[in-house]
C-alpha cells in the first residue's frame, strides 16, 4: 500500500500546475496496486497515464482540456474492496470512464455492481476470463487483451509442437484461473493430450507442500502453472523445485514477470509460456515512447494499458465532449477501420483528424482490433527462460 500511495502522490504532484491552467477531465485508473500482481501494476498504471499525458500535452483535446488520472486499488482479489474503490471513482470523483480493472474476478464485480449501472465504460488491459465475453454489459465493457479462450488454445498448440503429451495443471482458484485452466484442458485433450490432474490452489499461503505433493503424485512431463507471479504461482514453483517434483514449467500470462526470475533463479531455465504481445510498427513506436519516459516496454500489459488509456481519450475526442455517453458511443469507431492508422506517439495527429471530422483507426501498441462484444483479437508471445531472461521463441 505504501508504494501505491507514494506513486499516487507523485502523479498528483506532477500534474498540479497543468491542472490549474486547464479544465480537468477525470478518468479512473483501477488496478491491483496491492495484491498478487503488485510488481507489474505500477508500470501498467504509468503506461495508461503516459497516453493521458500525451493527449493533455498536445493542447488539442476538447478545447485545451487535460486528463486527470485518478488511481484506485482493485487489490486484484478482493471483490468487495474493488467495488468500494470503484464506487469512489464513479460517485465521489465523477470519472468519465475507467481504465481497468486488472484481474478478472474484480473486473466482473466492478462492471456488474458499479460501472454498468452508472453508464461508465471500462477498458481493461488484462482481465482475460472467457466469462467476460458474455456479461450483460450494455456495450460498456471492452478489453485490449485477448480472451483466455484463445490463450488456452495457444498453450495447447505450443505443447503439441514440443511433443509434450502429458501434463499436470494447477490454477489460482478464481475466475481467471478457472477460465484459463478449462480452456487449456479442453484444447489439450482435444488434441490428444492427457491432463493428469487439474487442481486449484489458493493464494496467500506460506506452504504449498500438500498441493505440490498431489501434483507430483498424479505425474506429468511438465507442470502447467496458471497463477499469479507474486502469489501462489511462485510458491508452487519454488516448492516444486525444492522437492524435485517438477523441473520444467509452462506458464500462463499471469506468471510472466521479472520478479519470478528473481525469485527462482537458474532453476527456471527451460520454463516456457505465453503472454499477450505484439510486433510491428506500433510495438516499436511504443517501445521508443516508453523508454524515453523511463518505463519498461517489456513489462506485462504495459502496451495494453497504453492502448486502453488512448482509446478512452480518443473516444471522447470523437464525441466532442468529456462525457460517459461520448466514450460509450465512439470507442469502437476509433478502435477499428476505416480511418487513418494511429500509432503510439501519434495521438496529437489523431486529435487533429477527429477535430476536422475525419476518421481514425487506432492501431496502437498492440495492433488494436476490437471484435465481437468489445473483444481484442490479439496475438501471443511464446517465450522461454534462458540464462535468466525471457527470450522470444515466436508470435502466435
């Protein structure tokens, strides 16, 4: 919590002079600044705020208005706390839209209990549960990361390509973990593979010996870990390494992060997995922009967060007003063709086109294309840990 408060104070301090001279439009940024993803969410929040700053600094946004990000802590795992935080954003802060949330369970709670009843658009950079594809959202929920229905298939294909036919699976016991494990298990068994055990684990425990013992007893060529990088997932891997239960791990996106390599060390070499990722001009433009701002462009979900923030701002610009209705009515239009392609660092160009009555196709850092009910088509990076670093194998 201390890190979250310090980061919030720093953001507020940096924006004081600008906000004093211009009309401020509040946008919520709700992520798990505490909890099982706290090592990656600061970069996610800062990345969305980078897009907001780019919009504000242009002087072209809604007659010189600036965007004021208002942070809130989703905790990632506590639905009641996340709902209360979102209620503050919507009622007390009167935010126009919400960038977030991050984890699927709290995202569902915020959407159902706060955002949708109040007509507030949410754009999540990282809530990937397939269940979010079918919530009754009244056209108000979007995400810039692809659904785990696709990630499960990608993981199964990677294992098939590596001639791995028998696996044990453990997943964090929540909407994200269950959705991804179901998707993966269905795809893997349909391709002829065998899942020896598909067992949930609870986060926040100090000892995972019992869970690892059950996984080891079931057997498998590798252990598939669909958990969180700063919680139960790392505990499962550490215990597996210490006991010799497994020596190769397959990871879902929630396990991608430098803190995992730092925690496990050389024993993680040979581990492989997936994370939503992109390549091309947009990814390269974002990397340059992030590095110039002191952000790590390779941190998980930074690209998706920048894109989520940019889409919210551009939807307001197209609608010509800083209202919840404008975001809802125009977000799909600015995200997809037809229109002038827009990359990171080109948000001023987008604002000029929209002000002149033209159309844009926001490509962004992740090759944004929203399909179906606000779903991101998306691509995945297949990576492997070699010599203590994540190395790209290919994109899928």
